[in-house]
C-alpha cells in the first residue's frame, strides 16, 4: 500500500528502474491496482542480466478504491496451482538460471559424447 500511495502522489506515467521496485510493481499489477509496462529482462553482451525501467501508466479504479478504503480485496480468486514442473516466480529468475546453466557447460575436447 505504501508504494501505491507513493504512486498516487507522483505524476504519471513515471519510470522506475530499481529491480526490487519492479518486483513490487509486478505485484500491484497482478492485483489489478495499477497498469504498468515492464520490459522483459535480457542478457547483455557482458553476460549480465539487464532490466530496462518499468513505466507505470496509471492507477486503476480498483487501485483508487484501495487507497480510499485502505483495503485491497481480490476480485477473482487465484488459479489452482499447476501440476508438473514447478514454476519460478519470475521470468528474470528463469533467464538467470538458464544463463548460469549454459555458462557452466563446457565441451571437453578429446572426450567422445557416446553412450556405452
């Protein structure tokens, strides 16, 4: 709620670049309290994960109501959990895990890649 109050005082649209802030904006967006554009993270040429700033477009009517009443109510229940492979919390984490996996793979010359 503190972030939502902060956004209500800021001129919109506004950009936020801090990774922790972007995660908080994702939560507000998922709750239907704001509309935000969050670019997909990418791996830079230095193999570091990069995240462009998120742009908060506006506060939704549901967000203004939450600010007025200081209560956030869910309009729709959460979907049931997926069965099978567990999903990570963010695409950035998936990309970071993939990047780490690929960077740890080294082809060893002289070894045959055959199964006996």
